[in-house]
C-alpha cells in the first residue's frame, strides 16, 4: 500500500480503535485522534493510556493527540474489535 492509501485509510478510521504495525515490527494499539499529511496520531489503549504530558490537547506529543507515527512507516492497519475499548 502507498502512503496516500494509508492516509485515506487513517482518515476513514479516525475515532476508531486500531492496531498499526510499523516497518520496525512494532504494534501500536490506540484510537486515531488526528491525521496530518505525514503522520497519524493515536491515543494509546490499555496500560500505556496515560503516557505523561499534561493533556492540554493543543499541541503535538502525548497530550490531546496521543503520539505520532509516520505514515511512511506503516505496513499494516487493522480495526480492533469493540471489546478492546
């Protein structure tokens, strides 16, 4: 899949719980909060839900948008079942 296709897919699933796999083999589970031209920002699920920050929601980082993943690093994206919420 191309970066443009992952961008469209992330836009479509914004607000939904997903699992994103990256080129380095990591799996990131969270809710897509925002999608920019080159990054997708997810709010983590589970034990990593509060990763620090003050939660203002106005900047990048761990606050309101979660953390960013480069769209070019994504190799897979899957919706998570409802019970993961």
